[in-house]
C-alpha cells in the first residue's frame, strides 16, 4: 500500500508557499510604491528581494518532487502537489514583473512627472488582492473563492484600458512626454500580467478541487453547461 505524505511535509510545503506568496505580494505593492515616491533605494532593495523568490521556487519544486517520488500520491493529494508546482511558476514570474516595474520606476524618477499616480496604485492593489485571494483559496481548497477571483480580472482589464487611454492623451498634448508615457504603459501592462497570473492560480485551485480544467473557458460558460445538464 502506498504511503501518504506525512503531515510534516505538507506543513513544510504550506509554509514555504505561504512565505513565497507573501514575499511576492510585498513586491507588487512595493514596486508601485517606488514609482509613486521615486524611492530608488527601495526599488533596488525590492529587485534584490527577487533572489528569495527564486530560492523558494527551487525549494518548493524539490520538496514536491520528493513527495511524489516517496509517496506516489493519488487523486486529490496528487492534484494538491501538482497545483503547488504550477503555482510557484506563476509566483516566480510575478516576481520578474515586479523587478521590471522597479527598473522602470528608477528610470522614471529622473524624468518630469507625467501625472499624479492614483489609478496605477489602485490597479496594483487590485492585482495583489487577486494573487493573495487565489493563494488563500488554495490553502482553504475553496473553489467558490477561486471562481470569484477569476472574475476580478475584468476589473484589471478595465483599469488597464482606462489608464492607457489617458496616458496616450498626454503624448498628444506634449510629445516630449513620450518616453515617460511608454514606461508607464509598460508598468500598466506588467500589472495586467500579474493579475493574469493571479487568475491562473485561481484556475489551478478550481482544478485541484474539482479535477476540471478551466483554462480557455470562462466561468459563466461552465455555469451554462451545468444548467444544460
């Protein structure tokens, strides 16, 4: 009979994943804060903190591989481990996006300010909430929360469209602002990608709980199928 993973190994996995997600959440809010404050030193510190994200990525990968090799988990246990392996890919990429935001913030700190930053920080909070909510849904195995997180992506898309349209008008008014505007649009795009990774994690949670793959399928489509059945 195949043994089940020990509680200590699950606790280690949970602890490492919690640390990684918390570090990523701090990077999201911190990277945009460096844009607002122009704090170059903080931006560099956040970029350096990405090393810890990479370390945890490797550590969790090795732990999950060890659990699979030792215990050959089945069904829900296997989905739990596979989901963790895929979540860390999204978290690691979020860290990379935060590094890029910090790089753009450092460059923008030496340029005249295009506008007051209000919507971008709000967009960052919304994206960070998606990531944190998706991780919480993983730990609690809460599919309903995961599906709610997926729908939040529409809010992020609305932010991106609104901010991008507004930024483009500044180029029309003053062409000398073009470089700064392009960097701000890049930051907006990075935040949108961060939210996409949060959505990916939520979809993985739904798979973990139900065994159904939601990729390329909208939640409302799934509802329609259930109603039809």
